[in-house]
């Protein structure tokens, strides 16, 4: 099992980190969540049936870990908002690096990334899995628990929203190195 685990870690660690980083937008948190993913992998590897690829299985686990974290954070924020509602509100700044800060120096890619924040979480995840991680429609559907049709529709809507936000159409996506796969 150790050899298998090491192989999985070496092959997929960076991609899982990047996926979770896009979800939570915090380097430290993403690193912790990747570790949580691999803990779950260790606990459930024996039950992996191979109905999907290992990559799809790992991204599915990562997605659930990320969603669980976001839900927990939202509950915590609501709890603290109640405590602080009567206290003078000071702006709390997050000094963690933003995804824009570590993005490629290519200005067009940075602009696409900024516009990605205008998409829904489902649209963001589809775009990340399809264009950043290079998963097929079928693999993205398996990771997200969507039908292939829903992935295609969500991708289409996300691309349309990005194009509108960029105001330049699909050419920016192609010039920036983002390949559109059908």
C-alpha cells in the first residue's frame, strides 16, 4: 500500500492542491485539505472499485473535502457574525496570497482568472476541471457527480459569462492557452 500511496501522491498532489486552492483561495488551507484528501484515500483505498480512473476518484474526494470545509467555514462565519454584530466592525484582511498573485504573468490569463469569480461555484469547478486540470467531460461529470449533459451546459454558460466579462469573445480563451475541448 505504501508504494501505491506514494505513487498517487507523486502523480496527483500538485493537481489536487491547485484544484483545492481555486476552491478555497488560501494556500495554507489548500495544503491542509490536500492532506485530508490523502487521509481519506488511505482510509478508503481498499474499497476503491476502479469504476472510474484514480484521478477522477481523487478529484471527487477533493471536491467533497473542499465543499465540507466551505460549509464549515460558512457556519463558523455566521456564528461569529452574531458575536461581533454589536462590536465595532474593523476590516479584517487576509494576507494569504490570492490566486491572481501566483497566476501566470500572462495578462490575458490573469484577466480570465479574475472574471472566473463572476461565475457560480459549479461553473468555476467545471472550468477548472476542464481547462486547468484537462479532464474530459466524462471525467469532470464523475468528479462533480453531474451528468455529462450538465457539465457541457455548465461549461457553456461559464464560457459565455467569461466572454461577456472579458468583452472580447472566445479568442482570449484560445490565445491565453486555454483549449476548448468538446
